[in-house]
C-alpha cells in the first residue's frame, strides 16, 4: 500500500499518484478519472471510453456472432 500526502495546489488541494500505480493502471497525463465516495473511501476509476473504429478493426478476428431472439408465442394479430 502506498501513502500520499495532500498538498496545496493553487486554491485547491491535490495528491500525486506514484508512477508505478500510473503504469499499472495504464494512465497518462490528461487522462480523466471518475471520483466518488463509498462509505469512508475515495474511489478513483478510469473513465469509460469507447473504442475507435481502428481499435475495433484491429481486434476483429473475421467472425460475427449472431444470436436468435425468441419473442415467445404470438399473442395478438402479429404477422409472422
């Protein structure tokens, strides 16, 4: 467990996140984190980002999965 101190930063206060934690979380300068309080704990989470088209294309393995959806038995005047 690492410890950090709260320091003055202009009119605000801040903490510095150690480099080993930044590396482990793959965070870099200007990344945005979500912050919330859970009970007595401050929680920082990486903000969800959508993948770019290029990232999705790089992961594509040539397979498309299609699943059938069962809407159940007709109950009214649905057309089949």
